[in-house]
C-alpha cells in the first residue's frame, strides 16, 4: 500500500474508531465509505453498509439509495413509496482489495454473482444473513416496479491500492459484465468502475468538502443591509443555471442541499402537478410569474462580475419546485426563469429563522419544523459542553463537521439518529426505529423535540446509541448477531440499569436521573458488560414470544413490550419507589 493511501486509511480508522479491526476489514470500511459517500451526501455508519464475514459473493460493501435516502430496511421502501408516490433506486456494490492487482477472475465473479444470485435469482449459493437482508430490500423495491420513474441504477466498484491502466483484457471483462446486467432489462444504467489508489484517495478527500457551485446570476437586486446578513440578493436565474445547483456530475439530484428544507419531495400532489403543467404546456416564460421561487441560504459566497460561487448552501424553500424542474430538465429552455432569493450569512440563528419563516408561507405541518426550533440549537450547545470522554457532536445540518479533522465521525449524531434513539429509549418505539425518518416522525412527533423538554434525555439516548455502535464496530462482546436489534438495546439498557423512576422530560431532576447511566456508558468495560446483559435479555424476551433472532423480529411490538417488562423485572439497582 502506498504511503498516501496508508495515511488516509489511518486517519479514517482513527476517526471511525476501527483500530481493533484487522487491516483488511479496515480497508473494506474505508473503500465502502469513500465510494458510497460519493453518491450520498449525508452522514452514515459504515457498519450499516459493510457486509462483514464470508458468504458475501465478493461484495464487501452495499449501499441502497432510494429517492435520495440510504436505506437498510425493507419497511422503508413502503414508507418512501407512500410518501413520494414513486421510487427511484440506486444500488451500489463495492469489492475492496488491499493488493495492488486488479484480479480479472474476481472482477468477473463479482459481476456474475450480482446478476445471477442478487438480481435474477438464477442461482442460489450460500449467502450471509447481511447479504440476504440487502437482497430482500432489493426484491421489495422491484416488487413495486409499477411506481418506478425509471429503472434502478446499478453501480459496481472494484477497489484496489494499485494503478488502473485501462488494461484491455480487464476492460473486456468489465464491458461483458455491464452488457450482461443490462441484458436483464432491470436497470436504466449499469456502471462498473475499477478504482485504483489515486481514485480512492480522491473519493475520500471529496468527503471532506462541502458542496460548491458556480452560477451566472446577472438579473439581481441587492437587498438593503440586514443585521447579521453579509449580503442578500433577489432576482431570477435561467433554468440551465439553476439546475447546476441541484445536480451532480452524473446528472443525479443532490439530496443533501435539501436537508434544511424540512419537507421531502411530496411526489405528484396537486401543487407539484400544477408546476409540471406549467412546464409542459409551453408556458415556460410565465413560470417566473406563477412560481413562488426558491430561497437559498449560503454560508460562503464569492462574486466575480456576474459569476456567483456559492458554497455550503441549502435550498431552504423550493424543494418541490426544484424536484419538478429536475424531472422536466430535458424540456427546459432559458426562456424559463426561476425566481431566486440568495441569502449569505454564517449566523446560524438568522439562517434557521429564514428557514422557519419561508416554510410557513405555504402549508407545512408544524412537526416538519422541528429541526429548526430553538430547542435544536440548545441541544447542539448542550452536546458541546460534555467532557472529552463523553463528547458527541450534534449535527443539525448536512456535513456540518465534514471539514473538521479533529472530530471522530462516529461521534456525530445527525437529527435522524437522534430521533430514532430517543424514540426507542424513551417512547417505546424501538420496533419502529427502522422505518423511514419522516414516517417515524409522524408516529411520535407529538412527543419529541418539544420546546419544554430538557436536553439530558436526548443526549443520554444518543450516548447509549454511540456506545453500542462502538461495541459493534470493534467486534467486542456477545452482541454481533444482534446488530439488527441495535435500537432495542437502548430501552433494554435504560430499564435494566436506571436507578430511579423517570421524572419526565421537563423535570429538573432529569439531570440527576441521567447521570448514573452516562457514567456507566463513559466506562468502556462496564458498558460492554451492560450491553452483554442486555443482549441476553433481548434473546430471552424473543424466545419467550417464539421469535427467531432475525431481522423480521425487530419490528414486532410485542418484542419491545417483552424487553421492557423483563428489563424492569431484573433491574437490581433501581431505588424503591417512594
């Protein structure tokens, strides 16, 4: 391995707490992260995409992106389809080899296995449980093919530490595998990309950068000076320039720029159908009159003449407009202008107030604005006050910590993980945690991120999740077979080791209630022992309800109830009720 790749691998391993893994497994995590992060802009754990042991058909990493979201449960397929009304899927497969060689036989087998065993099921070789889970998700997606906007994309990456020199023999293998997969008529596009050391290095470096685009924005009015706003512009931008802001180099929509928009694309609802009608009726020049426009908040901006370089930006209003324009991009001309408000500020409070106000101008469920409340900002501040051995980083916006080399990625808690951890640990919703984030929020939205809630319980839930994930990554303890049950560990841990009755989310005594759990979690050895007790508890709870230790059992509500009851019964540290 060359010294540059080795140095980048070492940095990645440290930031992801993978020191206890052998180097070949570290490299699998490194390659899978670098590749999948190039296609998906939000935080994710490599433990959710790296398959692990043998019987994986040469597939070391697998990412399934559905409507711009990285998913790992077939239930999310139904949730997303119901929410959006359509499905757009991308399958990413990674084989990672530390050697400097591109092995033609391995490259051939990878493509054949994908076609015959994963997609067409023409062969049925022995496969691991982790791969079975991915195949089940893929099958569920194809079962809903009637809702496809286009057939899924399939992207295959063969990663080594060598140099790809376009060897003719290897290119023939790649072309044949692409041709065979295309021959199934299951894909809109198939790409098979060999990646050498330099390509891998660049993919990894790219994960550290925030999004940046250059546009020609010449039809603008500079707004008057506004406190805490460095500059603000109001104008109209040609469709061809606007589309640059929402697509990547492969012409895919960039979902990460809509994180702060609070609402995902709503599919073919009446409003979006109306926008499409304007585009398809030949009235492109009237679009600027009929549409409310798009609001962008940028945290960095530079201007040279009419060229605006916008960095680290979010489309905070106009998600629906942007998606409809993207879907109709082939028919757009520069007769179509998009109304655009561009706000340049690095003041988080101003940015969040802009987001809240722009989204309230159209009907938005109040629950959709949870991510933008003062509570969220206070929660981030609370996290930042923790001592180093308990330090976590609350991520309120995509890639908030991407450029910080001092931040371990595993300690970053995105809003989605916070929601799932809190709902599992405190709202008896562990069996629902695998659902799509928007669907889960609808289920528990009245009880989470409330203005009167104190931050301690949220932090304790996140710390419990982090500590258990760390245990899984390091391969310690008798818990590896329960990876799919990770959210069930949170309520098991709480009810088994809490020292007193929970006082309520708004009670000032909640800090005292959380502290013994936090102290236990801060000790790696004690927390490992605690999670092993929880693992045994989960197995016994499943057995008492005749449930197998397999992924489908995760979603059973009676398992959640059984774990809670058993943990409470066996709690030997809880103080007597007064």
